[in-house]
C-alpha cells in the first residue's frame, strides 16, 4: 500500500512516512472516537447509585468497574448495575487500562487522597462536592491533575438541572432585566450516613454539605463574577446530640457586579428534600422549584413506597417525584463530563471552581464565628471549615 519509491523527503521524514504518521494518528483517533469512555466508580452507596443510573443513559460511557472497601456492598452494587469488575482496593481498579475516567463518590475527607492516586494513574477525575476539606487539599488536587495532564471535573449537578438551566437562560436573554438578588435553598431533615455528621470527616455541617451547591449555583448564574464578601449565620438547632456542625445556615454573598445572593440551608426540614431558587431582576422575577414544583401532589392513606429523597412518613399528603435523577441534572452532568474526556473539552465546572466554592465556605464559617461580614479573597490555613466557627 505504501510505495516508498515515490516518497519525497520533508522535514527529515519522507512524504510517504508523513502520510503514514497522519494515517496512524487519524486511525487511533477514530478508535478513540468510536469507543465509549471507560468509567471506574469509587463508592457503592448513595451517590454512587445515582452515578451508575445517570451513566447508563450516557451513550458514550461504559461503566467498567466499581471499587469500595466494603466487600458485600460492592459486590451487590456491581450485580445490581451489571458491572463486570468490582474491587476492594483502589490500586487494583486503577491498574485497568480500560478505564479513562474515575468518579469519586467517597466521603469528603477522602477526596484529596483518592484524587491524587487517580491522577497519578493517568485517569481523568470527577469528584463529588464539596471538592475536599481545605484550600491546601484543593491546591494539591488541582496540581496533581495538571501534572498528570488529566481533567479535574467538579460534580455540581445544579448547573445541569434542566429547570435551573432554563432559569439561567431567562436571565441571560435579558427577560428579567439586570440581576439584583438570587436566592437558593436546599433543605431536608439530615443526611443518611455517619460521616456527614462527624465534622472531622465532613469538614462542617449543612453549609459544607449543601451550601456548596448554592455557592456554585450562584457563581454559575452570575457568569462566575467574583464574590467580594460573605456574611453567614449558623446554628445547631435540633441535632446537638448528633453533630458539632451547623444544621441551619443563612449565607449572604455579595458579588463584584452588585448582585446579592442568599442561600438558606437546613438539615432540620421535615417532609422530604426541598431544592428551589429565585432570580429577582430590575424587570422581572422568576421562581424555580426542582422537586415540589415538578412533583405529583399525592394523598395516600397507606403512604407512598418512594416519594422523594428523605421523605420520611408519606401518609396523607406528600409530593411524589418522577425522574428525580433527571430533574437534578445528573445524566446531563455526566453526558457533559464524558464528552469533555472523549473530545478533550474544558469542563463547565472544574477543580478551580470547587476551590472557589471552598473559599466562600471558609469565609462563611469565619463570618458566623465572628458575627461579621468577611471580605474575599479569604486566606486561611484552617484544615476544616467548621473550626473557624467553633474556635
Ligand atoms: N451531588 C450531590 O447532591 C450529593 C449527594 C450525596 C452525596 N454527595 C457527596 O458524595 C460523597 C459520598 O456521599 P454518599 O452520600 O454517597 O455517602 P455514602 O456513605 O452513602 O457512600 C460512601 C461510599 O464511600 C465508600 N468508601 C468509604 N471509604 C472509602 C475508601 N477509603 N475508598 C473508597 N471508597 C470508600 C463507602 O464504602 C460507600 O460506598 C460525599 O462527598 C457527599 O458530599 C453528593
């Protein structure tokens, strides 16, 4: 096929040699383009189940393996989701050549250490919120991924939730005029697993756990304008026996462009998860409610098998979700991250965004501790946000 007789020299390489190189490159690219991105999941409980469900709907993704230290959990998880390989040791999963992207669904205190290992194995990283426990860890994660030339993708699904995407479009087309005030809140009656309640592993209470959603949501809505100040009030109102962390918080952000954003976070709200947002502009206002606003208003004397995350007792009136994972934007988020890996695109939400969120979280705990507004940039060597509040 390659006739060396008619080759001409160019830059030290024959013309035919050059053609060969181009052909091989194109051939390799075609293979990558035709292949699905191989995924390794870390964790086999709450959020990893959502990751597995979401990834099943991404046509360019293939879940190759799952890893988690609990033998029975990981085995059952693999069987349930039809995943061929499962491991108890991270190193074993990272040794698989078939995996290009690893999704971290482990507790907060493990995010940094696991990210560094995944990056050094040459795999792209998707890490659940919050990015990690402190700013030093954030720098280590960003540095490790840069050094290994892999992407660090920060999983903030609210930037992909279809209702919030439409809300942002309303703002961007000018339908609401100049933005003045944003509001976002997430509320339920408390997390399902011990590590969230243990501030040494989680880094903080509801501000760390759910405030991180609001902060990135505001930044994304506001075109990543800089946050210049934070004011926060935090209390442990109901769960004093269970955690040293905050179970209720109000956080006020001031942006450089004048927008004010108010986040309300609660671990004490009964009756199922709430997730809602408002945009108040100079020429309009828009309200969006991801869960109750998209649900079936249900009355049942017996109660509903499953209505919504953390619903509690569903006898009588409750709100029943349909397509909950889709309404949150998880499949859309994973379609985007897989596209970024496959086609070498820049992620919508990166490690740097996760670090910026963490900086606001630290400033919020400092503000709640000191009882005053805190200006950004905010530098701290604190190893966990809650320490700035309780010191
Ligand atoms: N985006 C969201 O809305 C959302 C929702 C829930 C949780 N999260 C985040 O996801 C992470 C996990 O939360 P969860 O609710 O799934 O917790 P979970 O307790 O339900 O699951 C944690 C999983 O991590 C595994 N694990 C523990 N130690 C490990 C280790 N050393 N190496 C690997 N895996 C390990 C456990 O075996 C378990 O499978 C947290 O960072 C949390 O903030 C995000």
